[in-house]
C-alpha cells in the first residue's frame, strides 16, 4: 500500500517537475547517476558541424570534457596538502580565493549563529553530506571538513592525484556530485518544450548553450577560430558552473548580484544588463542595494531578510510561482528574440500561463493591475518593433529575388561551409568578402539581430531609453529609413539602366499593419507557401543558426 | 505700521522668489492651497493634441490625475491596519520598502541623537506637522506617528478608505500636503522665463515635463502608443514625486546619489549620467563616494558633514548662490539643447548672471579663475559644435527646396496628424514610411537631436571623450562628411539626368565661420526673413516639438 | 676597494634599470636633480607645431609649466595658516579634501598600529623625509608634520608665499620632490625603446603623453581650440600627477581602483575601462571588490592582505616580474594600436620576453598553460582583425589613387596646416570640409582608429562581446562590407561614365590571408617599395599623428 502510494506520488511529482510546474527545490530525491548519464548523453561534444573546425588550445578550458588533458610539465602524485603547498606560491591568487571561500573551512560555517545570514549553509552542508553518503563518497557518521583542490580536480574524497594523468577541470557533473539539487534544477532546463516548436527542446537556456554555439553554422564556418572562440567564452554554461560562481571563490553572494550576469548579458543582441542598470530597478540597486542589501541571504529571503527594495536579475529570473531554482526558463515567453512565430501565438495557454507567472512575480512589489498593464504594454510594443523589422525584411528579400543587390551578379562569394548564402543572414555579422554582404543586407541583419532584440529587451526590462530613442524603436526607424532609401536608389538605378519605370517596393506596404492576425499574417504565410525563394533562404539563414535546435 | 512693513517685506520676498533670486528654503510661508490651485490650473491633462490619442492602461500610473480609477476587484472599506494586513502578503516588497522607510516610524527619527546624520529630519517632521496643522489635518498638540499607506492613497489623516472608490495614486499635491517647501520649490520652476523666448515659460523643467510630452506633435501622432508611452515613463515628474524618491522608500539618501537620475538622464539626447560618471567628478564618486560619503546628510552639508570630495548631479543642479532647493533651473543657460537663439544672446544679463552663479558653484572647490576659464571653454566649444550642425542643416534644407531628396517626388508620405512634414524633423527619429525620412534627413536629425547635444553636455560635464572623439565633435564631423557626400552624389546624379553642371552646395560655405555675429548670423537671419521655406519648415519641425511651449 | 665594488654594483643596477629589468622600487638611490633636469630637458613645451596654435586660458591648468601665471586679483604674502584661513571659506571643497587627506596630518599616520592597512605609509614618510633632507629641505632630526597648501603651491618648506608672483600649480617635479621613487619610476617610461622603431622612444606612455598630443599635426591644425584642448584634459599626465591622485586628496586608495583610469581610458579608441568592467575580472571587482577588497593596502599586497580575488587595471599594468612600479610600459607589446610593424615582429626576443612577463602576471591566479593559451589566442585574434583593416585600407587607397572618391576632383579642400591631406587620415575624425573626407574614408578611419583597436583591447581584456559582436570583429565586418559596397558603386558609376568595364577591386584580395609572412607581407612591402603613392600618403597620415615620435 505504502509503496503504491509512493509510486503514485513519485510519478505525479516527477510529471509536475517534467512540466516545470513545481520547483525542484522541494524535497524531491534526485537521482545523481541518472542526471549525470543524461547530462553526458545529451552533450553534443563538437556537434554536427564538428568536421569543419578544430579546437584551439584555450577551448580546453571552456569545454574540458571534450578537449582537456593534463599538462605533462608536472609529474607525480600529490595530496591536497601538496596542492596547497605548491599553488599558494605558483598561483597565490587562486589559492587565496579558495582560502577565503566557504569551501575551505566548513567548520566555520557550522559555527555560525542562526542569526547570521549565511546560517542556511549549515543545512546546505548536511544536504551535500547526504548526497555524498548515497554515492558512497562519504562514510556514515563522517562529516565533510573542507572541499579542497583535489576534491574538484581529482574527485570527491580522492586522497592522491597523478597530476599528469588524472587532473581534471571540473564540469557540471563535478559540481553536481555535491550540489545535486542545483545540478538537477539547472539540467531541468532541457525539459522546456515550445508549443509551436519556435525553438528546439531545451532552447534557449544555459543548459544547452554550448550546443547552441557548436550547432550554429556560422560559428563552425568562421576561419578565424580565435575570434569564433570568443562566443565560447560565454557559451560554456552547459559545461561548467563557474560562469556565475567564479572560481575559486564559488560565491553564492557574488552570483546573486546583477553584475554576475554582465559579462555575457550585455551588448548588441542581449543588452539585459544595461537595461536593468538603467531601469528604476537597477538604480535602486545602485543607490540602495550596493551598500544596504544583504546578498548573503538566499533568494527566497531577499525581501524580508535581505532588505532588497527592488528586484535583481536573479530575483525575477530564478523565480517561478514563488519558488527559486537554477531553472531560469520557466517563465520564458519571447525568449532570445521576438519572432512572428511567437507573436502569433501569445494567446496559446503555454504563453498565457507564463504571463500569469510573470504577473505573480511582479506582484511581489506591484499591484496585479499594474503588472498586467505593463506586461501588455511590453507585448504590444515588442510586436510594433517586430512589424518594422519584418517589413524591412521583405524589402531586402525582394531586392535579392530581383538580383538588384550591389555586386550581387559580379562579386558575391558564398560563405564558407557549412554556412549557406542568404540575404541578411546571421553570418553577415561575422563574415564578409567581396560584396557579400551588401550594405543593405548588413543594415537588415543589424535590425533583426540587434535592434528589434534591444527594443524587446528594453521594454521588458523597463528601461525607457532602451526601446524609445537610445536603442530599439528609433534605431529600427533608422534601419527602415536606410533600407527604403537604398531600395529606391537601387531600383531607380536599375530603371535608368533598363529603361523601365522604377517601382516603389511593394514589400514596404506591410509596415504599420499588425503581423498578428489579419492580412499581415496571411501575407506572410502565403509568402512561405508559394515558395518565395528569397524569403525562405532568409528564414533559412536564421534557422541555420539553430538548425539542430529548432527542428525545422 | 507693522502690517505695512509686513506687506512690503512679503511683496519683496515674493518678487525675489518670482525672479528666482532667493532660495525658497528660507523661512517663507508658502500657501499650500494657492500652489495646489496653480498646480492643477497649469496642468495640461491630455493637452492640445488630446484628440489624436487615447491613453493606454499603463499610463494611468504615470498620470493618475487624469487617467487613474481604482480597481473594482477589491471592495470594501479599509483601515491602515487592513492595508498592512493584506499588502504585507500580496505585495510584500512594497510593504517592506515602506516598513524600512522614515515614513513608517517617525518616532525612531525623533529619538535620533543630534550627532546622527539624519537628525535634521526631526526639524523636517516639525515642519510637516506645522503644515498639517494649518490645513486642519493635524490637531494642535497632536503629533504625527507614521505616514501610512492610507495617508497617501486616501488622504492625510483618513482613517477608512473605500478601496474601489476612493483609492488614489498620489500626485505632486499629495506629497506637497506634507512636504510643502519641496512642493513650492519644485513648482517654482514654472516661473522661469527666457529673455528672448528661446523656450516657453517654465520650460525646460521637471515641473512641466508632462506638458512637454503631450504638446509634442510627434508623440501624439505616433500610432504605436506602447512605444510612445515610453516617453511618459520619464516625462511624469510634473505628475509625481517618485521619479527621484522611489516608492515605497521615498528615500532622500537615494535621491542624492547620481544613479537616481540615470533612468531618465542617459542616452542619445541627454547623456548627462554617462558624462558625469566618466568625468573626474564621477570617478571620485565611484572610487571614494560609494563607500565613504554620507548621503544621509542634507545637500547643504555635503562637504563639511557628508565628506564629499567631488560634486554629484544634485550638489550642482539643486544649488543656486549657495542655497539648495528642488528648483533645478535657476542656473539653466543652454538648457536642453544648443540653439543659435541661445548662442547669440549669451552676453545678455540673464545669461551672464547665470554664468556668474555657475562660477560660484564651481568655486566650492575650484578657483574663480579656473571656473571662468572652463565655463568659457565650454561655451565656445558648444558654439563650435553648433556651427557644424547649422551648416549641415542648410545643406539638407537646400536639397529639400530643390526637390532632390531620395524619393521626395515619388514616395514621401506625410507623417500622421498632428505632425507636419519637414526636412530633418524631430518626427523622423520616431516615424518612417516610404522615403520619409530619406537617409540624409535622418543623418541630420541625429546631428541636431543627438550629436550636438552630446557635444554640449560632454563639454559642460567635463567628460573629455564626450565632446572630442567618442561622442560629440567627432560624430558631428561624421554627420557633416556623410551629408556632404550625399549632397555631392545627389547633385551629380541630378546633373547627369538634367545635363546641367552639378554645383557644390553653397549651404556648406558657412562651416567654420562663427554663427555668432558676423556673416553667419546675418545669413541666418536673412534666410529666415526672406522666407527660405525649407529652412522654416525645418525650424517648424523643431518648434512642433514644443510648439505650445515656446510661444513661437 | 669598497668604492670600486660600489661603482660596479651601481653600474650594474643602473643598466638593469635602463633595460627595465628590475624594479626601481628596490633600494636604488635616485638622483632627484638629475631626473628633474631630464624631465625639463625632454619636455616639449608647445612642441614643433607650436607656431600653429595659441593656448586658451584653461590650458594653463593642464600645462602649468608653460602656460600658468598667478592671478593678479590676490595681492600679498601669505603663510600656510593664511591659505587655510581664506580657502576654507573660498574653496571649502578643496580645503576639506585636503583636510581629510594623509597630507594634512602625518602624525595620524605615524600613530597607526602596524595592523592597519595604511601602516606602510609610516615607511613612506621616512622615505620622503630622507629625500627632503638630502635636498636640504628638511633639517636632520626634524620631522615632517604636514604637507600643506604652501608646500606644493610654493615649494616644500616655504613659509611665506607671494600669491600674485610666486604661486605655482604643481607639476611632476613638485610631487617628485617628496615622492622621488614614484617620480623616478614614472619618468623611467621614457627609456622604453621599440626594437623595430614601431614607436619613438618612450612612446606610448604617460611620461610623454603631452608630447604625443602637441606633436599630432591634427591637434595643432584644428581651428576649434576649445574642442582640441579636450584632448589635453587627458594628455597631461606628463605634466602633473593629479590625473590619478586627484587633488586635493591625492589618495593612493583612489588611484588603485579601476574607475581612477576611466576618465581617459574609455571610448572609441581606448575602451579599456569598458572591457575590464564587462570582463569576468571586472564583474568580480563589482560584485566582491567594491565592498570586500581593501584598497588601502599597497599593490604588492593586494592578494594576501587586500583580499582581492581578481585583478584590477593597476595590479596587471603596474606589475613587472612580480614588482610594482609607476612605470606601466614594461610589458607593452601591441601598445596603443595593432599595426603590421608589430604583428610581423612578435617573435623578436623583445616581444617574446614581454609575453613571458605577461604569462608571469597571469599566473598570479591562472596556470601557465592557461595564460599562454589565452595570450596566444589574443595575439592571433588581434592579427585577424588587423587583416581586415589592412584589406579595407588597400581598397580606399586604390580609389584615391584612381581619383574616384566622391568629390575628389571637385570639392576636396586640404586640411589646415600643419596637417596634410591623405585618404582615411587621422585628421578626418576631427576635421571636415566639402568632400574631405568622403564617406568611404571616414568609414575606413573608423576602422583603423576605432574598430581594430577595440577588437584588440576587447580580446586582451577578456571581454567576449568586446571582440566578437558588440565591438571589434563584427564592426570590422561592417566597415569592410560598407567599403566594398561603396567601392563597387563608385567603380560601376565610373564605368558607366567612361564606358569601361568596372573591375572588382584587386585590393580586396588580401583579405583573409595572413599579413604575417607569406604573400600578404610581401605584397605590403612591395606596395611600399614601389611607391604606392596613396598607400604611402595614408601611412603618412598615421605617421603624422606621431611624426616626431616614431622617428619615421
């Protein structure tokens, strides 16, 4: 009886987790071996474009699983004491960071009074010890004294390490051996499924960000490997945990601060950091948070114990229905970038439910009516920006179809394999030769990959300048005006040459009509169905970035 | 006799206040009812373009006076205890922010030792209590215990609130009921008058920033209301006080830090925040201020008690002749953007006096000779940038006059009403269709609305890169070169078509000659007088932004 | 015997210093008078372009040696007590800053317990006292009580100052009188010699940054002196020490923080600050450093006593082989900007040795293998960017040679003397008239002066977006695509006019072939030898910036 009930409960809970409906921080018993197996099974290694590129030396640090082997310069077997003895001189900064960390002295944590903000770590240590006991890495009754160099670079509980043979650079599994809940939470991002397959399963998320990179044709095609690997230096969260918890401090308090996200989440196509910092939320953090909020408290206590008077990246994106976890995609709606495939489906329950979850997040401080009003504003404003981008796309594709791009017939080399040519393709931001891309294509590539994304992220992060005039809308207007200007010139020049009358590009007519429902959507579908070749090739270029990922 | 003297004194003081000559923080008795009446009388509501747009839901929070009504989801009458009872669960972040604020526990302030930096607030509480007693909102002998939810969302001293009927979102008057001095100071910005009517009375200032927005034709014309409202999310200081004193903390210490200004004062046409932060002043704040300066002390004590070793936004812009107040425009000279109408009148006593007031500000730290030298440099450098922008303007206007803009005769739709077409108009930053704007116009729009403003703000905020190469001058040079390049191409193409000889645009000849005095000014005046239609229409486009405001 | 040994040792040590092999912080006895003489002897004053410009008033503060004279408004002789008596009222901010500084109360330092992070300053005071005794500025047995206004603005130990006659603005020598080691270290930057004369002796460095400015033809040629002087407001480190140690605090703790470098090291052609802040190093500083690291400890103790868990600008750039000094150029390799002359010589021992020194720097925290792998990546990635820029250069130069630039034959005024015309020259970022520069030239000028520099600095400061998509590579791709597009249009238009067939620019063929070794290099050398006139003139334009400096 008891076991049947247990089975029912477990299945129910597991399915809830599968659907992302409950937080994995609940007292769910995670199976380390199973998660570990799935982690390695789903890791793409070099991916399907692997034959087109070879790793450069630095990449062994971003993906140690596939590329790392120990240096042959240091021979011999070493204990933890040896590690410390040598590295406190050879790499004192790394040693010191560890020495000042929680890892170096668990006893100090155990002695913390309950009033200390870090006291919750006592429970965390017990949790870790339980995990290790189950894996026979810690004996019953034994307690963990320290997490030393050798535990991560050799294996938990290892006492001697052959430096030239057995040294490892830790991956998610290494950290997950102790931090099982966090590992399970983070891996659960892979369960995400988009209702209309806007993205492949699990995408976009930290859990598959390495895959996202190696499956991007442009990245594999780039001859300049040292530039290409620059993308890895953010796209390695799938491989390691120190993107947020910097080695060798591995601080939770660090990872709770907005700047922890800044290295990767800034710039032309994901300027979340700038938007947050310039929002009222960010200025609260900068004026009040820096000196008065306590980042040592767990996220769930940020208001009542931490004294936060505004959200951070973490308090919104780790939260889902009041629970906090390392699965950051449970409220994802527009994802990385706005597309018609998302815009046209926002009334689907999948999107509606997630919007409700966002309303709940905002009501931590704001009224429901405020939260709904703002989220509606942000959805509509995003679609307005998307309309502009889509209108420009038609103009560029029509020029390509008509063979009127500058140099299109005289000097347009194809991009290197596995990338394929397309008007305004993603590759045109990273590769150029002859007249590929032509000016107008690069203008469009910036619109779809930069401006409309900034527009969307500006409005959702409540940064006024981010979607009105400094970035976003006003830049989309510039792109549109430039593209229309080019279109007119190219068509007038062609007309002068051929003696025909230049025509205003029909493609521009869509602008200012909604792509949602109505004629806009029909036109778009029609364009696809009748086999608009350029339109398709451009879509392809977008798909090529995530071909394996979107299943298209 | 006594009353006559009183009358004389009052009149004298009032006139001084009217002319912005003395600080309202002096022991002037402000008349709340009169200021309140004037506040509502001068508020434009939807403004003169009101028929062209309807508010969207989120706007009720930016302008509650005109658009807010309570939600009908919560029925019943509630006390302050009820507010807290419910909202500490439904919106705990808001509750906590208030709970940690001065408002929630005035007794705690009263108990502060005089040595505490916040001790000045004891005096502030007495001041507030006096104001309330005069308004019969507090009985004689009674003292204020707390400023609770209900005092702001219902009315000071209200004990029961009908949530569905009487709930209000506070406006300037709500805050001003207690904080009368601050209200009076802030409202006194409306008294500002420009000697040559460069701006309408009161403009530009926080006190009329909502008016500035709704009277901008482009804003009213934009079909994308969700993008347009982005402007409101800064342009609401006329309506509310929480732009600087964020709800529900309402912290003075927060509002004294530079980041408090950042959400609104950053970006393409008012990058004051970036300029400050990168200036020596800003780096002092970032290195020394963040941890060592005490933002709890009132601005007037920032040097001797607060330990500031550099100015903040607030210490310069709230100050006038040694006094600090919420009237920030008493030293305004170039205002929002440099124009010939200002450049040509800097020797007028109005401008000279304000320059002297700036010298006094700078001498808090710098010698008078340093201050004068720098301010002269900044004036001259600003005019140099203005010269470039004005030269470019003539080139663009001439092309428009000659009908040579790309698509001008074939595909130039007019902007939506109430906006009107013009070459290089303000609207071209926010609206585009067909070949309106053409590329060269957008280039010029960026010059006058972005680059010359950044140039001016960079030099005045002492950010070297802000006016030399990263922004400002070098960008003006780019704009000018691009415009001249376009001009030559368009005229050569026209010449090829018509068989006439292409001419170098005369309009460019002005460049590098001062617009101050001499030929430049005469040409400019002549251009206006003889009815240069394009020139006027472009001026008009600028005027359209602030048509009601400048009285032109 | 003893003196012979002494001579040998001194010579040896001196030669080591000369070669930058040992740190001048060692117990080397610096000769103040000799360093002072050399300082003044090597100072260029107005420089070789001096006849083309006159200083404006504010410049007397950037270069007091050549331009400052005391104000005549204050007459009389004053003591230190008089200074304080007057200036605590007239410039209270300056007074307060000094009053809170180490300078104002040396006794307070002497009383610090050895456990205090600032205790090292006791030794510093002794050092200063020894220096002063040798110069007969302090009597034997006498101790320094305070460094007052008069010591710096009149001379160490001066008791009375004639304000209208003898007041000075301190220069490097003034500070160096006490701080001899730091003066000697800073001045030793002038010893730097590039093995293939890529830069003139001492360049680029703080020690000659004023010279770099006044010897730049464009700067001297600019008619807009108020804009031109903006460059001085950073290029004055050769003249004064308060660029980093802001007057009147002169704080070492301030100067050890990254923001101390921000005013000068940000923006389009030296965005080190942005790169650092967005790197993992910078985010560690922002999350952990701001509140937990102790900036009062000397740089050498930053890890063990200061608790730094990541480097700052200072910990890397002041360091050389484990020693810290004010000579920041001992590890310079690529210097201000990447050039073929550097790229082609990286295997020279001079460059190799410096790379080894960098590896040593990185191993403070990272393994040697990591450090080498990353530095190799950065070198290669930089060269990849340089290839793109060099390819674009050939296209632009060929157009100039062929006379095909827009307006080249009809409206191309020469820049003002002493600047000379050249395609894509440095001057085109700061000066424009008619069709000089044409659009394509400005595009190229941005590539070589902005984009490739950002690319290089992004990759070396480990800011992923800085060299992949937000800045650097993707911007170089844009520049290249725009230039190729222009090239095709200009050549097609010419072909249409002349009836000849338009040819694809041969110049673009270089792209994607390494400039290192092989055909690329040979072509480049050939181009120079056979007297490619445009190529030379463009090189000249680059040289003109530093004509006196590079010896070319």
